C-alpha cells in the first residue's frame, strides 16, 4: 500500500497554520504514514519536526523583483513541484494556506493525485480579494479537491458569501490541535502578577487595543506581558511610552518557554481584529489560564462559551474589554470556574483526536 503523504505550505516559520502542519505531520508519521512536508520557500523551521518526517524546500525565498523574474520564479516553482510529485507519487497531498493551495491544486490536477486544501485565515484578505480570473481559478481548484478543510465554521461561511464560491460544498471542519508543551518550570518569568498576550506583533493581532484597554483597568498592581515579535514593535513601544506605561507593559519577544507564561499568568487576553483559528487562545486555555477574547472573525465564539470557559467581548469596545479584564481579576470564583472548564479543550483538540480526523479524511473513513 502506498502510504506516502505530502503536506505543502509556504514555509515553516512561526504561525498557527505552520504549527498545525508540524504537529499533524508528526502525529501521522507515528500512525505509519511516510510523511514529507514540502515548503514552497526555504526558511528557518520554527517548530519541532521528527527526524523521520522529511522537509523539502523548492526554492530560496524570493525578494521583490520585476514581473519577468516573478514569472520565472512561478514557472520554476510549479515545475519543481510537479517533478517531485511525479517522482514520489504520494497517495495524497494536503496543502495549507491560499497560495500553497493554488500551486498544489494545479500540480495535482495535472498529475492526477488526490489533494485536500486547507484555509486558515480570513478570506477577506485572500480569496475574496482576487480578481475575477483568480476567483474562478480558485473555485475550480477547490471544487476538485477532496475537501476544503477549515479550522472554524466562520471561515467556510465567509468564503461562501462570495458569489464565486457560493456553490462550494466540500467543506470539512477540523480544528487545530493543541501544542504539546513541556511541563512548566518553577522559574518566574515576571517579578509581579501579569496579564498575558501572545502572538505576532502585527496590526491584525490588536495589541494596541490590548494596551489601551490595560491602561483603563482599575487594577494598577498587575503588569501586562506581550510575547511575540513583529513589525509593530516600534509603534507599540511608542504607544507604551505615550501612556506612561513603561515598566508595566513589557514586550518580551518570542519565547520558547511559553508554557511558563501560560502557567503563571493571572489571565490571557486575545485582542485580535481577526483570526483564522486563534492558536494562542487554545494554548492558554489548555493550561487553565482564564481567558478574555474579543469576539472577532473567526474562532473565539466557536471556542469560548461566555462565562463558562472564558469571557467574550464585542469588537471595537475598549471599555468593555477593560471591564471584562477587571471583572475576571476581581471575581475569583468566576476565574476559578473558567480556568477549570477551559482545560476541557485538552481533550477536544488533543493531537490524538485531530490526527484521527485527518486520518479518517485521507483514508475515507467515517
């Protein structure tokens, strides 16, 4: 039996989809699949990959170039992907993220290899921004795939709001798995109690909103710690200085010991403007960290049942976000209940369960 399975993604740099593909690849290898991760672009690998899982990079990451060079790059990428598929002949190919989905779909249609595509971000910044030709091409590719896997129902619903995709009916819901962290250590990550935010420092992650909300809370004896790197570092630093929060709001960069931060935080806040499926939120919940999340598109409302396993706050309301943080800090019984219920996600989104869903999809199991 051919048990060769390919995953295709742009790279394995830090990100929710990249983490998910790493975890699922490792798990399916342990279930007797011969797994290869194909990266369209060469980049540093941010996640732990088993040595038995092959990682192949098709091209060095390209810089901004003129149109002719971009065409050359596209042709080279497509040719190398087709050659690899024809040589290895996997029984299935699974791609993550829009660009990878399109390249993979075109290559698999030509080589007649079954494939699955997976969308992990809001289509408002991907599929729904395409011109007429690329929307039609995307629809044709997605329709021919075995399934369009999404981690949240909201992504599928938003895709189908576009006239170009309204007839698409092969969506499959598979959540992102919980990362299996090492046991937390006793080393204190902050010298005071703290509220935690985790994620890439980008506009879409909304850490400027979190800093503003933190500035308005009544509890002045607690720090705000934000773990992550990104382009918004300087603007967030300026915001912190303008609000006289230096020393209380700490931008600590990306951390390899996030388990210690989740374990020690008084609460976790997700302030995102949009998500695909918020991995940091599920990670925090897995450690029993009480969570407050802005009810953005997509995922928080599918993960959190308000006042049961977390607090949901309407978007664009900094006042309500500040109040939710204050309420959870003051109401110890509510925080204790939310903390206990949050940990139920360890079962629902366990690696075993999520890998089982992927295995069932690929082997056409019920």
